[in-house]
C-alpha cells in the first residue's frame, strides 16, 4: 500500500495466476468435440491478455479513476472543438453555449485496447470459437479486464447488448448493419461504443409507466442523413456512456387519434446516432449536466434533453420492452462478470496482504479470524464465476442456435439470478475486503475505496434486487417453474454424482444440496400456487429467499461437480465445496455463508498458499 511500503499488495498474472479460471474455461472447451485446436489458440491469447490486464490495463484504469481524470465539461471556443462539442443548456446558461465533454487520455486508451482485443467482437466471432464457445471465451477476457478497466467495462456492456440487438433486429437494414460493423470493429478508429437511454425522472424500473419521451414522424429534410423515420422529444435523467457514438432508447408513440399510448404497449424501440454525418454532436441532443455519483466517476453520465432527435424505429411498433430485453439480458451478465472480477481482485489482494502483514506476533494468514475472511472471499469468488460462466456458456449456445429447449429455459431463469446474486455478493466482499486492510483500506491512494464505490452500483444497474426477483417470478410464471426445476434438478444430480464417487468430504455437502433443492421445490410450488389468491402477498414475501436459494444451490452444484472429478483431487476444491454448501444450511436465502468450520477454512487458505508456491514463477505486478 502507499503508506506501508512492503505491505503494498501485488497482482498476479490474471490468467496464469488463476487456476480456477483456467480450469473453468478448459472445462467448457472440453464439452465441444473437436475444439482442441480452438482451445490451444484461445488459451495463448488469454495468457497474453492476462498479463496485459495486470499491467497496462491496470495502470490505465487507476489513472482513469483519479479525480483529475474524471469527465468534465469545459467551454469550447475553437471551431474544430465546436464540431465535436455538446450544446449545454441550463437555467444559468440559456444561450445554448457549446461545451466540450472531456474524458481522460487513459479512458480513450482503454477504448482503443477494447477494440484491439475484440472485447465485444469476440462474442460474435463464432466461427473462430467453435460456435457456442465464443461467449465463454469473451467472458474469460472480460473477467480479467473488468476489475482493472477503470469502468470501461460499462460502455462495453451496453455496446455488446447493442451489437446483439443489431444482429437480431437488423436483417436487411443497412443502417443497423452499418452500426453493427462499427460495434464489432477491431479498428479503434472505427469502433463505436453504445449508450442505453432508459432512465427518466420518474425512475428506471417501471418504464411502462415512467417513460415520457415520445416520438413524432420525421418527414422530408427532417429525416436527417436519409435514415431517420422519427424525431424524439423528452428528458433522459441518467444516460451512461455519454461519449458513445450511438444509443438505443424507448419512446412513446401516438394512436390514430393523436393521443400518446400509455403503458408498455405504447413504447417502441429507437436507434439514435449521437453525431451527424459530418461528425458533429447533434444540436437536438442537449446535455443539461454531468451527474455527480457515489462511484463510477470515471464514466461520463449525463442528463440529456431530446429536442427533436432524429431516430429510427427498430422492430415492431409498441414492442419496445420486449425488444430491449435482448439487450438487457446481455448487460445483466456483463454486470455479473464485473462483480466476479471485483471479487477475484479482493481475494487476490487480501491473500497477498495477509502473507505480508504481521500483527500480535503472527502473520494474518495464520490467524483464525483472518483465515475465515480469506476463505469467505475465495468461496464467493469461485461460486460467482462458476454461476456466471455457466450462464455465458448457455448464452453462447443460444446465440449459436445449438441450445436445447431445457437449456433455454434454464438460461431464462439463470440470467436474473446471476445478476442479483453476484451483485449482492460483491458488495459484501468489497466492504469486508476494505475492512481487512484496516485504516489503509480507507485511504484513497491505495485504490481500495474505489473498489467499494464502484461495486455498489452493481445491485442497481440493470435492475435492483427486488426488480430482478420479479423477473425470476416472470420466468417461472411463463414456463410454470420448469426452468427453475431444471436448475434444482441439475444441482441435485451433481450432488448425487459427488456422493457416489466416495470422495472424502463431499458426502455432507451433497446431502445438504439435495435437501435444500427439495425444500426449494416446495417453496416454488407454494409461491406459484398462491398467485391470484388471497394469500398471494404472503407467497410473494418468499420470492427473495427463493431467488437467493436458487442461485446458491446451483452454485453449490457447480462447485461439487468440479470437486468430484478425478482430474481435481485437490483438497482445496473439496474444502471450497464444503464451505460454500454449508451456507445452504447456515444462511439459506442469503449471500452470506454463515460460520465456516475452522478446519475447512484452514484447508482453503493452505491450498491457496500452496498454489502460490507452485506458481512462484508466475509474474506479478504492483497494485
């Protein structure tokens, strides 16, 4: 740390230093016959990328997080600046003065690196990654990138979702085809990022009731650049990635009588290009102010007035929310992999610090309470990655059109579960991780407070925990709970397999998972049975515990499955499975694990230290 000299923790190589990540990715590649050559090439790329993330990307991310690097608006006087500047309007400045939105050089460099490394493009290069493996490969790269990225992970999430929308909705549409090409470009000068303009003054969750932005038909010369069919009018209260070149947004349409159609059936999806054909920011997009935020200060976020912005309706009229769901499912999984990335960062830094720091005559790594902290960090980091990578793998299969009906149902319920569970996990880990460093963790110069601030947005972005729980409920209502039952059945089957191999230490966790799965099936049946009846509210009160239990049980199944394999005789894998599965009994319906037996925590930490010794030749970089 800055104030502790030799106490300053170091970052390990993000690929070579993370055996769990390597084994997880390898397991997905082994599922696809004939993917050996793809795996060898991909693993070489991931190895190179892992070191770049621990060094160049990390340094740029820290620079982007400095107060002097935060986005700002400055008066634009020069003509060339005016062409790329925004019109800023507020009660003091009603003349519409031009203001330049300035982001740091580090932020711009991260944009270029994201393009070069194909952090969006790789998901769509299915021929290169054996079809459905493209998402698993991409999410491995994002996992290594996001915690170091200075929040450039946020515009990449929206860009990825926008690219998928263009792919799904843009067949035969030259405008969306052109945008798609920019969103997937590996040329930094051609690469576009995308915004997502949803939240209005009335809030962002209930968009059907809260969206006041409306569209009017564009005609004649008003159809700017020859592609717009509509003009948008409204006020977007929270528009992230304000420096993006394009955005997707919702707006309300009129009926035949000229009245605005209320509710969700009045909302359509629209495509907007922020700049005109000459590269100038459109006068009709007026930047009212940049938002001051608790965290994510590297990211330009603004209030925007839309004063007749040229736009193009995408998809069916009145189906905006259904269409935007394709984008949000991807951004939610980006939210999850960012949470995973931060949890791994906390686990790495606290272990390294515990090996260096001595108090009361003993190193922290040898003290029972500190060991318990370290075990919890490692369990959360592994469980979150296992959950999210499984969802990413299923997403890749869906996009490659190779997913079964069962896998599609599982993905539908797993996506909101991943987002809500990992987001709550990372806030717990970030807070406990900061405390683990004591006073040093509270000092800005160490970089630790930035992890806590930026993690806190993850339970809010793309739906709060309550909103995501309602999405889980919607998924269960649509398929009568079949997707959730598939999830529980897969976890229980993994537990049965683990119990059958006779591996010492797995029988207890397996029994806990099987029992929890049966109990949760009963809870789901009771919840679905209560809907529409007098006891509906009582049934809905169980929704959050059910959602957390589903996520935790599925993560248990994935961890047990890993620990039982003959290729994983590692006592660390078994100990992690024991510790995490104990949380199903100790703290059901919660992200917390409760008390982890001291002997189990000790084995986890000893296994981690042994891994560091074995990887002694792996390069490390200063945090």
